[in-house]
């Protein structure tokens, strides 16, 4: 009997351990207005409110007139919209095992992610019936639209979303690590299919290269340890006189082939370097800029701007850690370019190469770029890289169809549709995923752009007080359900 008793006690202890593991606390409610319930599989639902711990495996439900803000153990914060069903499948913050698997079953959320998505971009996912959202250290909104509620909100907003896209290009090919930063904003990890913007500074790491496809069919390859800035890029196919493209090549290696802007108006496309400005004549060319040629703008280290940037810094050496080269080399393999110097202009035609030591010297004609620099770390010519046909395909969102709508406020996300195709969107972009596919939208719909639900990153004690006094919209105190705190 004693042995049986010991076995029973051991079994009971094991069951208790398993129960504790299954119900591990992985977050808490930081704000709740209206009805909020939580339920583990096989258990009765519980009424929860501010300060209550959340558990792995728990399904949360918000009432039709309420919402809640939750915080997960990695610092992720989410606003759960009214009539939302959301499940915390599993959150693991153990070192080396970091992951977050979540499910949006109904309704919608607004989120700012924590350290899991920053440390392991592929380890934070939200699944829905029509797509899976992969998170890469970002702020985004996700909404499942069923019936006509989203269209009603779109119509009732009384505001029209801005229809001009900020995106001027996309990453067609990436090997290794690269980052982008817009006008002093924190740097972000670049991914294949991801967006690049006007005023973006792109930097590649050691043994890394990236191919950028611009919306006018221009293509640019950045070799390892290179820096390149998109100063201006305006492409209006129906108004060629308004086209303008101006880039700054700051260091490393650049391989470029011009597109429609350069073909329609050669003066509308220029590439500035520390030693000369490159005028384009419908062309393909290589530039190598090292040593004294490197621009001071390339010596900035955006990798220290944020936690995400610090993670990038561990993966890539400073881009200014270059070799022993000193000056700029140029080679034309299609068309011609002009080296526009301080007091002169030199034409470099197809098959010719030149060396320019600094911005005071005249270029020397040479047989070719030195072999050690010519290979550019294996970076390919951009015209030899296939560009996906749908790289710039977007659909109009004037009519809100049923499906999952995702928009990004900061960072980027990757959405895998039911057809297996992955679509990347960045800041200021949106997409729709339905039973057929996931596709980018030409603008962020008004019902998301002007969402009345509070941003979880900006809820403070003061805003909580205002929400309690006036409701989510500031004027709907009488329409809300009871507050649970």
C-alpha cells in the first residue's frame, strides 16, 4: 500500500507540474473597459480586469462595447478591439527559446511588439484563418473584417486616407544582413520583398549584398560594406516632366542600371558621390568608393539608435571598416555616364573605366577596376537579377472586402497567405489577405488609418483616466459596457 501511495503522490505531483506549465503566466491586463473574459481549454471562463495575470493557452474575449490592453512577458503591448477573440497559444521568454505563437480568431488588435520579435524576427507569429503574420519588431494593426462592419466604419469616418504610397522601391534580393533608416529614425532590418523609401539610407554588412528594384524599373546592387541614400525619387508615369531621381553613393560598391526616369529625361537622374556627381545617359555602370572617397555621412552608426539597431550591430561590422582602397573607380558596361566635377565634365562611354582620387583631381582613364575591388564580394549586376512580376502590384481598397487587413505603423511584417506566398509590408503600407491570397493595398484604409481604438504604446495613467471619463472615442460614455479593473 505504501508503494501504491507513493506512486499516486508522484503521479499527482507530475499532474500538478503539467498543469502549472500549461497555465504558465505570460502577461497581464493593463487596462480593461467593458467585459473581458479569459478561458483555458477545459475550464470555465473567468471575468478578468486590470492587473490580472494571463496564461499560456488562454483565450480572451472582449465585449461588443469594450476593449482591453494587455502586456506580454516580452514587453509586447496590444489593444484588443471590441468583439475580439484572441488566444495566447504559447509565449516563451527563456533565453535561447524565445518565441510567441498567438491566434486572432475574431475582431482585431493594435500592437507594439517586444523583445522576442526584435531578437528573433521569425519567432513571433499571429495566425488567423486566412493568413499568418510574421512580426519583425514593429507597430502594426490587424483586423478581421466580416460582414459590413469595416465598410460602415470606413464610410462613417468622414475622412479620406492618403492615397500616395511612400514606397519607392523593394528589396529584390538579399544575401546576408542589411539595414535601412529614414532621416534619423531607428534603423530596421531589411528583408526580401521589403519596402525602401525616399530619404532611406541603406547599408550592407560584411559578406552581404542587396539588390533594390525601384518603381521606375531602375535597379541598384549594393556590394558588401556599402552605404547608399535615396535623396529623392519621384516617378509619375503620366507626367514625365515631374520625374526626378537623386541618389547619394556614400561608400563601398554600387552597380546600377537606369530605368524609365533616366530614359525619359536623362537630366532627371543623378548619383552624387564624394568625388563627383554622376550624370546618366540611359546606362549601366559600377562604382567603387573607398578610403578618402568615403562620405562622412556613411560613418554614422544608425545601429545604436535602438534596441533593434543594437541587435543589427552584432550581426554586421561598421560599414566604414573598409580595405586599403583610396578614391573612386567607375566602369560603364552600358550607355555612358558623365563625371561632373567642380570645374569640368568628363564623358565615360561604354566599356571604359576611370579612377578619381578626390574631388580636386581629374579622372585617370584605366583599363579596368582593380581585380580585388571589381568582384564586389560577388554582388551581381542588377539587370541579371529576376524581379518578381508582382513586386509593385497593389489593389485599391475603396470597397472593403471581407478578410484580414494589416497595416504597419513602424517596422515591417511578413504575411503568408493561404496560397503560401509571403507578402512583406513596411511603415505606411497595408494589405488584405482573404481565402485566395494576400495582396498589398495602394493605401491604408480610413477605418485603420483613423482607428478610434487607443494605441497601446501611448496609454498612460492620464489617458486611462480620460478613457474612464469619456470612453474610447472621448464622447461615447453611455454606449460602453461596465468597466472591469
